[in-house]
C-alpha cells in the first residue's frame, strides 16, 4: 500500500475554507439524509424483479446467452429457480453489457413474442423502482451517462468508510487549493475536476454498466491541481509505504507522477477491487490540466501569500534558535543570528524585540539607540504593540547612555500615544521633555491642555493646572494654529 498526504500548511481560521467545509457538509447530508433509505429502495426493486415474473422471463434467456458467450458461467447449470436466485445474479445480468444491449434492442425478448408486452411493462416498472435508489438514480453509469449522474455521483458514497475517507482527503487538500485559488475558482475547478474524472470512466471503463459513485474523482482533481499550482515549491507531506511511514519535503510537482503511478499500479493489479482507480487517474490528469490553465490565464492566481507564509515560517524557525541562545544568556552568539534575521525580515516583530534585548548590553552603542527608536516609532495601536512601546520607553530612559536620543517628531508622537493609552506618567515625562527643549509640535497646546485635564480628573489638580497654563500660553503665541484647544471637555473626549 502506498499513500501520500500533503501536510504543508496549517488551516487559517481567520479565513476558513468555507467552500471546502460546505462541500463536506453537503456530502454528509446526502449520505445521512438522501441516501438513508437507499437499501430499502434497492430491496423493493429486487423483490419486485424476483416475484413479478420478470426473472422467469429474463433469466432463462440470459442462460441461453451465457451458453454462447460465457459457457463456463455457473449460472448455466444451476437448478435454482430464477425467482430464488441470489440478487447477485440479477445484478450480473444488469451489468452484462452485451446482454443488456441486445435486451434493450429487442433481440432477447422480441416484439413478436407473446410475452413481449407484459415483459416490457414489468421491465419499465422495475427500472423505475431501481431509479429510486440514489446509487442508481444519481450515480455515473459510464455506458449510460446522464446529466444528473455526472454531478450527482460526486456526492454519493457506498458506506461510512468510503465517506469519511473521502472527506478526510477533501479537507486535507481542499483548504490548500481553496486558499490559493479563492472560493469561486476553487468550486468551479472542483466540479470540473469531477467531470473530467467521469469522462475517463465514460471513455475507458471496462465495465460501463457498473455505477460509479464518490467524491474521490473530484478530490483527485484537487490533488492534481495542488501539485501543479505549487509546482517547484517544496512542500511537506506524509507518506506510507507497506509498513513504513514518515514525513518528507519535496517539490510539489513530484507528487503528481507518484500519485499517477500509484493509481496506474492499482488499475493493473487490483482489477477486482471496488475502487474506481480509473476515475482517480482521470481526476489527477484533469486537475493538473486545470492548474496549468489557472497558472496561465487566471489573473487573480498568485502564490505571494503562500510564499509570505513560507518566509514567516523560516523566520520563526531561525528566530527560535536565536531565542534559545538569548534564554541561555549567550547574547554574543545570538547577536549575529538576530542581525542577519533582522536584515532579511525587517517586518518581523519578534526579531526586532530580541535584537533590542541583546543591544541592551551596550546602552551607549548606536545600535541600542537605533533599535530603541525603531520600537518607539511603531505606529500600530493594538494592545500588544502599545505595551511594547511603553516598556521600551521606560527601559530606554533608564539605560540610554549618555541619554535618550529622541527627535522632536518622535517625542510629539509618543506624547499623543501615551495620552491615547491613558499612560499619564509617561505622557507627563514626555511633555516635560518637550517643553524643556522648547519644541513646537503642531498640536502641542492641544496635547498639553488634554494632559492637564486628565491629570486634574485623576486627582492631581495642581499639576493639571500647570499644563493647562502652558497650553494657554502657547495658544496666545499662535492663536491661529492652536485655536482648537479651547474646550477642556472636548479635549478629554479625544
């Protein structure tokens, strides 16, 4: 036994694969609701066949046909009455292509036969009963394809093992392809892959009257698409061969010939299996072809998001090694690793934080000042970033040698941030530094007025009045620029 399953990326619950989940839900509903009474309908049809007299008309003629075309068949010499034969014999008759072609053409029960009218009526009634079984009514019969069968067979399953096995592969591969293609294109390609899979059955099946059901053909299409869409990108997948299993990383396109070889082998060796390996082979080919068309013609197709995830995963892996060194106080060994990471992944917050921690060993260095300023200049206002900025600010004031190096613009930005975050102690420190250096931020009077109001509200009226006085003095110096800071209540609400 040979098995390959990609396990390359984690499911992103922020953008769940809704179409993949919807397809799984539809398959489950079809099996547990629509197919719930299929055995009853099949039993009714076969019981009718045995008891209506249809078996007495067709089985003897089928025996005559077998004597000519399959003289070794055990059905020829059996003494069991037609109506008492196992249902297996009825299904053998139904799936014998040569016999059914002659039966449908009026060459077995001829119009000139006395029982022809009775036989025709009972045969039509039997086929109507048989069609009530979803497996026959909505399955793909390669020799007699119908529109409802071409679509319906993708959502029918023969049992729980068949169903859950297919749903496992649908989720494992479906969310990878959906996240790459987008929902609409993914659904279209899923259905097209199932139709291409069905076409292989229609053209090449050696048992054209045996119903084919299951989502595996369409899922094989997704697997073929995955291999071609991801092309030479290395992916991680689980493999199982006889009794050995492991994980390995290889270019995605390598999976396609491996999957095709596996299905081709089973087509040759497991001919008596109930698994439709031909449909799987067709689905893989169809999916690969669709992926080539997508790569060439779909404007929205891109692997940028996947490549960004790869870069992020690589960064996190290398950062973990440097983090271990930092935790072991091996800062000198961690420093070159972190510097290289920071150059390659300047957007990664963790790299910046750990690099800054290492730089604290030399608080007089330009690197410590530069990295501290980089963190203090972060613009995001989420709680984690705000907390990082506040902690870095306090640490920078304590450690910086000979002293902090803050520009006018950064100081004014920090004042606004601390006011917005309710960090009054830090805001007061920043306001004191700004006024001491006589910097003139564009909204300084407004910020000072707001700080004074918040301090008074927090139980420090004297300090609050001091900053409000500074704000009034600035307003008088440049009334046009700061005239918007006249109402303390309005400032407190901002």
